[in-house]
C-alpha cells in the first residue's frame, strides 16, 4: 500500500464524523499517518496506530486535509496537498480563494460545492467524492430480524443539527404550529443542542421551543446507535435548511426509511430527489446573516425560506394524514438512495483522486 498523510479533526461534529468514517476506510487502502486537528481521547482510541505513524511520516506522500477551505496553509510533508472542505455559502472571500489555489487538488462533497469552487477559485483541480451513511447502523426496522416497529400514538416530526438560523431553526416551530394548530397527537422532537456555543445561546433556543408543550428537546446522543434508534422512533424529518455542507442527519433519516421535508438547495441536492423527498426550491437567495456564525452581511448567499413555508406545511400535513389513516410510512426510495452513498465508496473515490497524477 502507498503512503498517505492525513490532517483531519476527530470529534462528534460534522467534520469530525465525516473524518472518522473516511479514515476508517482509508486505512484499509493506504498506510495512513494521521495528524489530528485538535487532539482528543477519541482520536487516540480510534486511530492510535495511525497517529503513532505520523512520528515517522513519509514527507513525499500526498497530504489529504479534511478541513475548512480558509485554512490550508499548514500541511504535512511536501507531497501533493489535497483539500477536502465542507462549506455552505456560494461565494468565497479572498482568503478562501487564496488558500484553495495553493492546493494541488480539491475534493468537493457534491456537485453543488464543486460548481461553487470552480466559479469562485479559478483553476482549481476539483473532483467530487460524496459522503456516506453507515447502513449497518441507520436502517429501517423491517430490515433487521427482531427490530420492532415503534408502537406509539403520536405523529413525531424530527429535526437534528446544532441550533442555527442556517438550519432553519427560526422557522421550524412556526411551520409546525401553523400545520398543527390544535392537534394533540403530534410532537416535534428537536435534537439541536450546540456543544460549541455559549450556554446562553442554547438557552435562548431552548426557551423559544419550550413555549409549545408539544416540543421535546433531546440531548445529543453519545453514539450513532442511539441516534438511529431515535430516528426509527419518529415519522418524518423536517430540515428547512438555508444551506448545508452535506447534511448527514437528513441522509441518515432517509437510510432509516423516513420521509423528509426540506429545501431543494445546496449540498443535500446530491441525494434528495423527487422520489425520496418532499423538497422545495427557494424562490430566491438572500445574503447570509444570523448575527452569530454569519455576523455580517458580507460575501455569500443562502436560500430564502420566504415563499416556501406553506409548501413545507402542506407536506407535513400530508404525511400526518397518511400516518393517521394507517398507511405504510416506509420511505423505500430513501432507503434505496442511501444504499448508493456508503463511506466505502467515498474512501474509494478519494483513493482514486489521490492516486491520479
């Protein structure tokens, strides 16, 4: 096997989850020397051999850096630098353009991201390696012997992803209440605690959602097995995101055979189709601003949710009526789509990109 230097975060956030799953497969393809971005106990436990190998790394091996597009200056060795960034907006500032332009190759998670890179950072050598889902963990109950269909008397709408305006959390409660103004057999489950935000930031969101007694605020799960069990206990996912770098949770819901309602914009257009999703194209884009992660109305746009809230509501209502009538709620198309997006396939595609001279 050839050598590969990898720089990547190992944690429970989006970048970390993607890096862990990619690395678990890459180390079967390459002799990996791992340089964790932000050391933590989980990194050593999962990849101790690869971290130890970094002490005698091959300086001429390619360096794969799974990290933000604006931070590509630091690298391992002198081989080709291959960037794999995830981003949400459609415009880059000069720093992002400059950092990406120093890379020998750039990997995008989807065609939408590849198009943005090609438009914003000229002359970049861009390829696409879609991320994946672990179907041994995220599956429909009918696919496993002994896995029982949840027995419950409430229609559950689910959203997962750290509190952010970008993810549409400012409108989820509004749409839910407009769709179900008086129904008592519905619940909204929000697993959205933000581990990197100040406590008062989470508290503000928590208080906002607690105003409706039908909203349940769930703590972050310790394992993906726990998350998949919760997903299988819900009836549909509602992801009115303004922009995404991939949207792991949405694909995981599809893999669990759940219907999803979402925007037809940004990275998850790679796997959301007319057959597997209730998706709605935004009427326009708007400057990205939330006062927190996007504090200034500078470069970059995301989807405007104005004009499609009613369509979100109609879809949720349709799914509720289907559930109430006792119809089968299995999203077979979603499962078939999820089968096409594996972490093995992602790692194999990265391997092809790394090895192409």
